[in-house]
């Protein structure tokens, strides 16, 4: 194998595939990066079995030569050293060659590295996907769907299915839903006409996979193709191939959790409320649940407070735009509420309460695509 | 105590005094920040016994009111919560009041915090300094002196005296010297006329104190006053008072370590050499000493290399401006060499070797104020 390549392009591809590489894998060769040179260009692969990422650098693109002097071949290099070496090379281009003993030579200017590589034949084959369940989304929309749900997945393995985000088609909408059983975040988007044949409801994508995917895809309007099979999902852009296993098991039916009526409705400024709750939780830092109390007051005011006897107490007063319905005293996790408010870009937020012991709903005002739910904490 | 203050000014002072506060102190009240209100302004104090920092916010400065509604008094607040609270308050001003039970009330807009404070009378008194050994330096010069030496102090406590930087007057110069016994960094500056009465040679300032001081003082040409006594040193600017204890014991005589002759002299580009050594050390990451080999070659070239059999090997070739004297093969810690080259701003560096087993000297070309020394590692 031999090729001469632009350092920045190689570096970008390395950073992409590194997102799938973990030092804690049972198959040792998966701690490496697979490099394949073909007459069309260079392909890098990283995988931890759960997630596999391929990044392709075409030989030529838009009339610009990215890779030159290609002699096809492949090798696996140690991911612990390779990225640092490439990043620190002195020139803008570098040459990589291998010999029959999988010795990798990297040269650039006065630098010459010889690395012990491994036979790429020993690297596991990625599965090939066959499915008709394919659709396209714009990158920025997919990033929104991820950002607005993934934070609510469970981080404990007691119910593994809850560590994923449920993607399902229902009622002419695609839904992304995540819950850790204490709170729920959901976002839906209307299906486009050419997506009407799509059908799935128990697709559960590991939250960790989505978080990594979100770091890799650019925030633009390019299309990403998503293909779903029984146990895998593939996200594919022009030069990137992101494959994740799906979680086994049935995702719980979450729609029944959502209260249909409301006893107290608060309309207020999103940022102001978030900052007040953040401050109210400051003295409760060491308290794992970070619980604050919220109480409706006269003249459309909310009082948010917390009390940590050994440290002190805090009271925040928020003047809302309106409070309708019954008076309310409720306690909840400040962290959950801040997480929920953070992903709302709209200036105003509407919160529907159904009493101190019932879950409450947080929505951007005049936007039905986002719905979040938080379970209160029993303190009163 | 009561006052109304600009949040940003208070925050800046808090950040300064926090540099002296540690959670690992034997006197519990030292985990707090002392706040004193006087008719002239607000003084904050933080201390861990070794270092004490006072920051003063004058009531009025350049015709601008910083503090208003002052009722004199004092209190100690918990440093774990106070900075976050102040930073997150909703308005640009805030009010602090205390009651007779040392309850501290902080209000700003709709926020109201009640914190349990402590009696400031229980806070240790800072020592008062009496000395004629005082002089002034410009902030940016002091920062240079610190930056160019403090990295070379010892981080192990086997010889505590080496964890400090030695400041001494000698030969009409002020010298800053640090060594961990494997390398040495020194910087000298000529004494100004009004400093000719100064006399000290065994002043050893803890490296940790200097590192914190460096973070606090601004990089400008304002003057800082430095006063030295038997066991303490005080750095004083208009509104800041930084007191550090000195280290006990005799600092070793370092001037004898410096070879007076040279057998091989290399003149080369600082940055190019540093980057080549950095790359040459990449595969030796796990090797604690991070040793690389340097060898002179024909045509004024240097070869820097390292070999880690289980990973691979690297060779860097550097074309220097000149190599004079004997041929040389020498091994040394890449980390020490990179540290030394990093603090040299000059484009060219001169290295004087006296054989493979003798310490070598690194200097900026045409600048005698900086001198660094590194002991080689025996590998050949």
C-alpha cells in the first residue's frame, strides 16, 4: 500500500472514525484504525462492535487532487499513536507506505515514522445492510432531533432499553422519544410525502451512538440517508458511513404517561425561568436530586426556592406572563428542569401541571413538535 | 455590614482571592472568604496559610462609584458556594447584608440568598510586613521571570527547597533560578540604579505561589512592589496584596553546575527544533522519561530519534544554521527539552554541549539573560 495525501483531510477522517474506537474492546484489533487504499481513494474504519464508522477520502473531488500515487492495499494502525503523529507532521502532505510485514512508514519533510501495523484481513468485516426502510433527513434537522431527546436517556443499565432513543412512525409523524423513567423528552416531525411507505415503531438507537453521530455530522442542510433493519441503523452521507446496532427489547409505550388535562398552566420566559431555577439549585449542589420547590403566588408570580440547612436557603421570584388554574406547590429536580428548558430555543415556554403529585409537561409556546415531561419529587 | 456593589468587580476580586483558597486546610475557617466593608471600600481575603491574597475594591475610583450604601462590618462566607452565587445573579448590582448571627443575605432582582456565615474575628490575622528590602518591577517583566523559571521547579518533596524559585542579587543583577536537579532554568535582569541597596541571596519562593501570582497579575507595564523579609514575600499592586511564605533551608549553589566551555555548539531555529523533538517523543509517550537521542550529522544536520520496539521508531532530521565542534551523540528527556524551548521567544536558539555525559546549555541566540541547563540521560 502506498499513497500521498493532504494532512488536513486525513486528520478530519481520523477524528471521525476515532469516535467509534474505544480502548475497552474485547477484540484487540478494534483498538486500531483500518486504512484501505483503492484506486478511488482512501477509506478509514473505526469500530467498537456497537458502532462502526467509515470515512472515505476520494482521490479527486471538484477537480482537486486529495490523494496521489496510490498503490492499493490495506493495514491496521494503532489508534493510540496514529492521530497525534499525523496532526504534528511538519508539512501539509504526507506519504504512507506499508511493507509485507505490515510495517507502516509515514514520511513528511524531515520526519520519518515506522509503526508496527497489523494485517487488515484480521479486522472484522462490517455487515452489509439490505433494507427498504430508508429515508432522508437534513443534517441540521437530525442534529435537532438528537439534541432535543438524547439528554433524557437513562445512564444506568438497570433497564437497558431506556439507554436508547426510540424512533417510531405514528400518525404521519416521525417521533424521537427518550425517557429515563423520571422524565421524558420527545420531538416529532411530519413525514414528507415520499416517506409515507415507512414503517417501524420499535427502533431504539443507543443514546451513546446518537451523541457521537451528532459530533460528526455538520450543521448544514445536506441530506443524510438513514436505513433501518431489524437490529442495525445506518446513517450515510457522501463520504461517511455510520453504523450502529439497535437495542434489543420493547420500548415502553410512553404516550399513556402524558396527562391530557391540565390544572395549572404557566406561560413565562424560557431563559429567565431557567436561570432562576439554576440559581435556586446552587445551594443544593451536593444533594444528588438537586430538588427545588415551585409555588404559584399572586399577580402571576412564581416562587422557586430551596433550603439546605447547613449552607443556607434561596428564594427566586419570577414574574410570569400568565398563570391560569389552581394554585400549586410542587417539587422537582432542578437538573431535569434545566435540561428541559435548555433545548427550547423559543423565547416563551408553557408548563402544564396536573397537581403536585402528577407529571407535568413543558412545551415551547406555540410549537407542538417538542413535548417534555418531568415527574415531581414528593416533599410536601 | 451592608453594601451595594457592581457584580463584575466583586466577581473579579473573588476570583483573585480564590487562588489562595484550598479545601485541604487544617484551619476550617480558611476554606471561607473574608469580606470586610469599610468606609473606603470592600476588602476580600483568601488564605491557605502559605499564601494569602487580599483584593480591595475602592468605594470610588476615577469618579465612578463601585460600592454604595456601605455600613462597615465583616463576615466570612463559604467559598464553595459564594462565587457561583455571585456569578449567576440576575442584575449587574447586588446587595450584601449581614445580621448579628452572621447570616449573610445576598439580593439581586428577584433573587434572595441567605447563607450561613462565620464571625470574621475568628479568621487568622495576616502578618504585617516590616522591611526595607523593597523594590519595584513591571508586571509583564515579573510574569516573564516567573514563566521562564517556575516550570523547572521540583514537583517532588524529597528536597523541599527545590520546589521553589531562588531569587537573588548578584553581580548587579537580579537572578531567578529553578532546578529539580535534572534541569535548571534561570533568568537574570540588570538592577536599576535605585535598586543598588538591595541585598538577598537565599530567598526561595514556592513555585506554587508564583504560578498562582502569575495568573492574577495583568500582563501590562504597571509596577508591582515586592517586599522581602526573613520568611515572607509580599507582592503588592494598587488593589492587590499577595503574601507568600518563603521556603526554609539553603538553596544550592547552582552557578558551579554550568559548564564554562563547550565542545559542540548548535545554532538552529527554536520552533523547528521543538516540533521535531515533540514528534520524536510521540512513540515514547508511556516511557516516563520520554527519552530521545540526538546525533550530529554531516552538512549541519541533526538527527533526533527514538525507538519503542513494541510501537515503532521515529527519525527526525533538522537542518540547522550551524554545528561547530566535535561530533556528538547524546540522549535526553524530550519533555525537559520541549519545556526549555517553549519559553524562548527568540527565533534562534544556541545549544552548547560538552560531551554526551555532561549537562548542556540552551540559550536564546544573542540574549544572555536566559540560560537553561539539562542533564543528559545515559543510553549510549
